[in-house]
């Protein structure tokens, strides 16, 4: 059984959705660009006009555009790579399901009774090949929704003064929605990285492992918003213990499926370690003076870094790296 992502109409649908959702922002951006160009043209030296603000705004606009357009970027990278390669590229992930015949494994009833050895025919393995583009597309769509959520709050003036990253900030329903969307984005991101690392991966095991890891990461996120209590020792012990559990959970998964001669799996496991360490370390290091904009910016940068990794896998025909 093979699942592929070959519906090219999704490009037009995604572009149309992006255009509808960001129509106002795109027009305002064009208006600001025209005003800036008029100001630069009328000034004596255009290079002395707000260099730092212009650079910061340009980098933010580029980051926002890439984060929002990730579904389109993935499809375009895949199509362009196939065109330049002269043949369709193949990047598939195998998911396996193992079923046992439980009646073939009897239990001992006496000390003299011999146990029957398990036979190969008592086990059934089914395999499903999933297109790599189909595997990473949920992450791209979730990243689009998450970016739109915080950008709409910024456009609405919620981040005009760059508030503190605390519990008061999350009294807003819109901020709670953003956090829920980010948890979903992290879940599908870790699921994709774990599936590429395992390959062939057991669907249930991979999904449960990614959900457990996200629960721990979201605990660190929730803990970072709470004010420090008088019992800092207990909080530190709990955080260190959960951080150790997170590392053991993912390390056991990677060790079980480790294959040093598969470059794709090595790169995916490295990206998995980098992502979890950055997310957990960032939230554990947040203090009472941390601004919400810094946390959201770090999250967005990390998501874009993972997107670049996925785009590279699409471009280089990841199956040939194995």
C-alpha cells in the first residue's frame, strides 16, 4: 500500500487561502513600501534613512513570509527538484504494523512442560509507504496556522508593547489558541522527525512517543509562565527530572532504530536532538524579565530551521542518501 501526495491543485488552494487571509496585510505592506520609496527618492541620501529599523523590518517580513508560505515552498521545491533532475524524485517513509497470533505462544503450566518456540508464520507484518511530502505537510499547515495566530494578535495591538511572558498574557483566549496550535505544530514536527529517524517506523509507537515528548515540552512552557514560588528547590528537581525523562524517551527511541550507514536517519536524529534541546532549554531558561516577542521569535526561527531541513530532503531526493 502506498500513499502519495500528487494533487497539484493544493498549490492553488493554499495560495488562494494565503491571499485571502493576508490580503489586508499585503496591501498595507505594499503601501508602506511605496511610501518608503518616495521618502528615499526625495531625500538627499536614502542610505541614511532608518537603517536598523529597515533591516529589522525586512528580516521580520522575510521570516513571516517563509513561515506562512511553507506549504507552497515544499510543493515548489519538490516540483523544481524533479524538473532539474529530469525525473521524479522519491522520498518515502515506511510505516509497519506487526500482528502476532497470540494462540501460538502458550504459557507453561508445569515444570516439565516444554514451551513451544515462536515461529515466523505466527507473525504478520504489513507495510505502508508514505510520501515524504505527505508526512511533512501537516507540520507546514500547522506552522502556517500558528504564524497567522500570533501575527493577527500583533496586528490587533496585543503585542504593541511587547508584554512579559507570564500567566497574565495567557488570560486571553487568542493567546490560549496560539499555544494550542503551537502544541499541535510541535507534535506533528516531532512525529515527522521520529518517523524519518525510525523508518521503518511503527505508527502507534511513533505517535505515542511524540505526544509524550510534547507533553513534557508543554509543561516546561507552562512552568516558564508561572512566577517563581518560594520552594524553588522542588521546582528545579521536577524540571530536571522531566528533562531527564525527555532525553531518555527520545534517546531510547533513536537507539532502538539507529543505523549509522543511513545518512537520512542520522540527519533526522540530529535535527530531533537539536529541536528538543532548544525547545526545552529555551523554556527552562525563561525568567520574569523575558518578553513574549523573544519567545515567539525563537519558536518561529526553530520552525523555519526544521522547514529548511525538510526542504533539503525534498530537494536532494532523500531516498538516494540511504
